[in-house]
């Protein structure tokens, strides 16, 4: 994402730490973020085989409180918030009134009448305006805590082993999508067993003012700092859609296989969600030439869709891509992707491309 | 940054040797990161200085390569087909891209000192 309008880029509480670590910084959704430190491939491999960490402090946090907090969230999301117990986190969607998604989010239930919502960095203002507009007669309150939180995603198979010596909490007892308050390196945190890499890990919520001290402590126990480049290749291998690529205001979210995010209930935009999607999200594998977002996809000589995300897969050693194609062509096995005017064979590959053993 | 003094450099980060060999600079390969694919021109193709003539792709992005001189392509580095990482490990040696029979150099080529100053 470029910064064409020249508004000053926002900085996370870890900005100085990134510069100290020699990160290459790039504009991302209005933020000045590290795209890589030592190198994308090394960072990717560290997360798949050991433990790495990402600064995700740019993501937004909204607190929703009040007697109608659950009722309000049930109305503006597609998943069943009533099933969410305190101490648990849930992946969820904010559907648009006229189709598509406003955002894909995580909701953490704090108490019967209190939730924390984590939203994509580039959507903070849009989500806030949308939620405020929908609040209406609900007896609930929204507060934007985005500036108050630092968020560090510790990811990789060795995450638990690396963190355990530095907290009294029993990390082995923490289930996927659970979270709890703890002390880590003597700092008050929330530890959530969540992530976006296809690996085990913990997302560390820490006060913004302590985030840099936490980051340095985590560096000290050998966690490999990883940038947005590795974050993107890791999530692509894991088949996770990314807002702005596989999801948007105009893409039908059920084009993806994430149909479980929509539950039987009344909610905003229900009619659009209920309509059958005309396109489907598929995985493609190529032999050599990497394909990128926007490249045309063909089946049987006909244009049938577009690549939404593509890269060379560091784990698999060949290029992979996700593409939105016409539903009628989505079951074909052989496709072609046009790269600089020339079509290259691509075969359909089930998502995810990579699943941890 | 490794910038050999016997080469000339384009602002777009290609180098040109006295014998017409072309590659990308150490600075450029470092900026790109791990190279995973290189698309090279056909031998015999006539090119004009500044023309897009090849593509070097890293994991993250695709970068156009511009001809630093006008002339005819006389050879391409076929080894890059199976080992594109040579562009990272030896941008001035095994990672060269193609050779040109140079008819006229581009008019904005820099010497090593000027190139380093421009990318300092």
C-alpha cells in the first residue's frame, strides 16, 4: 500500500526498536512498519521451525461494554458471540450493509457485559465510524483503546517453550483461542493463544508504554524479529485470507471456505451473506514463475478470475497463489495465469497450502 | 555495499561491464531480498538503452530490469533458471543476467563513486 496522500505515517510503540534492529521500513495501511529485518526467508523459516515475533501494535482495539454489548455485537457480526465465554477469543466478521465485509476481526470476551474487539490497522477509522453508526438504541458503549495497547505476536512451534520460564502462568494449559491475564517478565499482559501464521503461538497484549521493554526482553530470549514480508508468506501458506486481498467491501466473504464464520442468526447485511457467491477462492501452485495480486487467471482458454495474493512459498519451494475465480470454473484442476503477457500453467491446490504437523 | 570500480551503474541499479555483461548491483540485490525467479530476454534481441528487458523477482516483489545500453543480446545466464539465488550470492559474478553487444551506452550511467553516493 503506498502513501500517495503524504499524510505522515503513524508509528507503533516499537518503531525505535525496529530501527535499532536494522529493519527496512515500509508504509503499510498508513503505518511505518518493518517489512523485514535479516531477510524474509530466514524470518519465515524461524517461525515455521522455531519461534519468531511480529509487531502487530498497529492493529486497533475497541472495547465494547454495557448491558446490550452482546446484543449489539450479535447484530454487527456474523459469528455467534453469545457462545463466547469470558477468557475465550473468536474470529468474526463485520458484514457490510450492502454486501462484502467491513472487516474481519477477533473478539475477546472479558465479562458478561464486556468485550475487546481487535481490528485490522487499515480499517480502524472505517470500523469505528461503522460501529458508532450502528450503535443506535443499544445500551452499550464503545471506546477506542488502539493507542493504549502494544501487541506482539510470538509465533512458532517453540513459542511456549521460550515464554514459559518467564511467566508463572501454566502455558501448556492454554487452549487455542483462549486468553488470560498474566505477568510476563514482570509486566502485566494478556496472553492469547492465537495467531495468523499457521503455527502455535501467543499474542502478547501489553501497555503501549511497556511494549518496547517487552520487545527487548523477547529479543533477549532468542525470538527472531519478523516483518510484514514473512507475515504475508506465512499467512498465505496457511491459506488465511487477508482483508484488502481476499476480503473487501465488494467481495462476497463466502467465496472463501470460511462458511463457519456465519451462524444462523439475524444480523446486519444478512440478505447479502445469504446470496450464493458468484466467485470462489481457490489455491494455485506454479512451477517457477511467481504470480502476484491482479494477474488474470484462465481455465479452458477463458478468463475466469484474478489472483488475490501470490508469492513464492519458502516452505514448499515453489510459487503459490490464492485467486478468486468464477464459481463454475472453481473445480477445474488446470488453470493458467498470465504473467507479463504470457500464460503459465497453474494447478489447483487445496487450501491451506501448509498445515503444521 | 560492494561496488566494483571497473563497472558502470544505472540509476535503476543495473551494472554494465566493459565487455557488455549486465547484472544488478549488490545494493539492489540486498534491497530486493531473496531472489526466486529471473526472466531473461531472447538471445539476438535488439534493445534500446532504458528499455525493460528482464524481470528479477524476490519472494515479495517483481522488479523490472532496464537495458543500461543499446545493442544486441548475445548471451543470457541460463544458470539462473535453476539457481536464481546466484543473483544474491554473486551479483557481479555467477549472478550476471545477460551480455550485450553494445552499440551505445545509456547517457546517464555512473561510476562506482557516483552510484554509491546516490544510494548512500
